[in-house]
C-alpha cells in the first residue's frame, strides 16, 4: 500500500512523481502503461494493485493492461479523459487551481432557492465557462443553490449524464476540471452554492468495470437502468469504498456544496449503516467545516433518509417531492394520466403538501396497487424540495413541452406563487425563471447501433404508460433520443431572457417576498402554516409569525371567478386589531396580468379566476355598521 493517499484509488501526484492504485481482485497481473512502457504493479493482499513512478508530471497519459492482454483500459478512477472514456487517462494536479472562496461557509438546508441546470444545454456553448457568465442572472432572480445534473464522463457526444462510465472524471465535453472549479468559485463569489447530481445505482453503456472485477455488480436482480451495484454482497467492501471516496472527492477537490443522489431506491444495501448514510457522513467530513447540503431522490418516499444517523436514518437534508409536482401538473393541465393517476390537483392536496410534504405516507396508492411512502408527519417543510418542472417531468411527455406550453399564463403565475411562497424549498428548472419556451427532451448519444436501439425502444416503452402517447401518430413523432438534433433543440434560448421581463419580475419578486416576510420564513422551518378549502378549485394558506400581527394569508384560485360571501373558518380571520390588506397579486400588470380589481375581505368579494393573492394584517379601519332596520332589510334581500 502506498502511504499518505488522499483517496484509496486513482492517480495522485507526489513531489517526486505519481502514485497509482486500482482494485482488480480477480486479476493476477496489472501493468501501468505509461510512455509506451509497461510497468508491473504491486499486488496487495486485498485485491488492490499499486505503484509509485518517479518523474511523472501533470498531464501525463496512461492506461492499464490486465493480465498481459492486448486491450488497454482507462483508470476506473480517472480524474480526466481528454479523448473520451475509451482514451487514455490523464494525471491531474488537484492543487493547481487557486481558489478565491476561503470565506465561503457552505449551504444549510433552510432558506434556499434551488435551480436545476444541465450544463450542455444551459448555454449555446454548453460549457462550464459559458455557464459561469450567466450566474449573475441567476443571482438577480434570487437563486441560492445550483443543482448541476451529472457531469462525470459518459459514452457519446451528448447526454443527460445519468449513464456515466467513469465517476471521477468531469466530462471533457464541458471543459477542463479547472473550468468546473472556476464555475463553482464564481458561484460562491455571488453567494450561490453548487451541488452535484450523482448516480450510484448503475454504470452506463460502454463502462469497463466488469473487466476489472465482477464484484462491482450485485448478484441480485438488475434495476430498471442496468446491473445493480454491489453494496452488500461478496467483496463489496472496496466497492463501497470506491463510491464513498467519489462522493467525498467532489466535495473536497471541487468545493461542491453537496450532492443530489439519484434514485436512492435502486441502491440496494441490507447492511447498516446503509451506503447512503456512509456517503452522507463522508461528505460532511470532506466539507471540513463548511455546511454540506445533501438531497435525495427516492420514489418510495422513505422518510428515514432524512432522519439523523444517530436515530437510524441516513442523514440527508432534503428529498425531492414528486407528489407536489403531480398535483400541480394535474391542476395546471386537467390531465392525470399514468403515474399522475392518484392526483386530482384538488385544493386539499396543496394544503396537505404545504403542511406535511409527501401526500402518500404509507396509504394505498392506486396506480401501484400497493401502499406508497412512509410516515413523515414529523418532518419539517425544508426537508422537502418542491418543483413544477424538472428534467424528468418535462421530458416524460410526447414533445418535451414545458408548463408554459401546457397551461394558461394566469394559472402558471398563480401556481408559481404557490411554489415560491410555500414553506417547502422551491426548485426551478433552467429557463423557468424567464418563461423559457424551448422544449427539453431525453437525449443520449450512443456510439453503437445495438445500444441506440435499446435506448430508443426503452424510451418509447416507458412513455407508453401514457395512453395519449400510445396514439400511433404521436408515437411515430417522438423525438429520437440518439439524434443530435434532439439535444440541440433542448438548448435554452437566452434571447427569451430579454423578452420575458414579466416572468423574471414574477420570480424575483416572489423570492424577495419569501425572504422579506418573517411569516414565510418561519413556515419553512417550523411548519407554521395551515389552510382551508374555499371551493372545488380555490383554497387559502395562513402563515403564522411570532407576533400574530405579522401573519400572512395566501389565497389561490385555479378555477373560474369565485364569488365569496363569507368564510366560516377561524384561519381566515385577521389578527386581533387588524384587517387583511392586499400585499401582492399575480394579476398585476408587471407580471403580464390583466389587472387586480379592488378587493376587501371585510366585504363580499370576488376571487378572480386563476389568481394568487397575498394579504398582510394592517390596523383595522373604522367601519360603519347597519342599524337594526338596515340589517333586517339586508337579511331579507339575501334570504331565498
């Protein structure tokens, strides 16, 4: 074993050269191929091979040769692949970049506004350097955390990144490792954190891990993306070590502020602590005092993931909440096909989501014909991330249409208010903040024809759960995920940033309102929110402040104009000595609205169709009251 390694695998520069180490327990011999020469590596007792070579410098290219064969292999823990995943690995200097973020303290769970970004389509150039130039625009809107879709090396010239083949190597498609560091450094200078989406449930097409050891893979059933990773079977120790090191590497070496762990349900591990808990612990150690923010995606909705490690949980900070998205999409579009089946977009769903996050916490789920979720009534709102759009949900459609193409602008504005002012952490998908109209498709370049067919057929089969997409005409027109045109059509059109000023103003004002009002802030931390149904399509949420005079009322209507005579619910009553006064409206012309009619909640009022209104308590004004005769006349008039 080579002493003083930072990570258990990979190539690490030393003052006198470079130390190489990899795991290949079923190989008798491994040679490091460097400068066209084979250098036999020393076999260790636990299946690792290691070698230190003097004189090796940054930029050196190398391969591995296994058991004297002709084939040459990239390092499974390669830090850079300048010629792609099948080319030579490159020795990098982990300490050459000069960071400027010494004062950065990291990202805590509360108070964030998250922004999901795919580097390849975020700008016309599709690079980290180009994306960094756009960060001031995100700061202007109020984004505090960028969630970067996977960036590890993958096969092909374009893709989402979820089919990675070399987990330690930032893809050459977006620039150099130092370009990625510069992006994060720039973000930190603007007060924006950056977390990385990582995939630890499978390797993508073109990987070579099985050549190094079959023990990388579970002997159990495959998951829906491929062979499952071996986290609890024979020889799983070094596999766990590999992924734990990878998680820590992104935090320590690139100054990422955390991770978003993809499809945790596919990380099968019967041991405790679970691999997710070990990853969580390792990331926080790697932060070296910085606050680290770790998010999970988990289809079964397991609350234990955000429980503390000492209580048997896995120590994550937050979880994506698909339930909110599903209800919102149904309310916006009126359609609940396929996995949207159990959602009605009804007011009570949004009230429950605001109070409790997940809607399914162990009760029966009709689409799956089984219980879904686990009890999580004790979780805080900030344990959940809510969204109207993300990469999956936009692409899981026939044409990759965004909400702006599926629903009316007034209804989208109202739903955006619910997203941005609700107590859970809001997340935007790239371009949402300026009402981007560009589609976002599933795209995955595959160099081999047989893999292309698998990808195309797999995508078509998945979308067939939507009855409307089974229409032969629609199915025949599905975008080909392996066609570069599908990728190119998914790029953001930044000219829309200048055109759609009203959408930008809407998001920026809502973020400002969320941060500026103590009642909105406290609701996210202490679940100080409640609500009630007004009609089939309308409801309200009340946000409680430390001083009752600071309470806020959010009225939402996702239907037609609603006349309201009275609301027999104490939550609707203004604080003592106060009356409700309009603070904000989604129908203001600043946001492209048609105008907000005068509204007085102490009188009969009309809640406009597809609108959201925020009311704050103001000192009550003197009001005249009908005398007894006047009351009798009034009562006769309204009695039928």
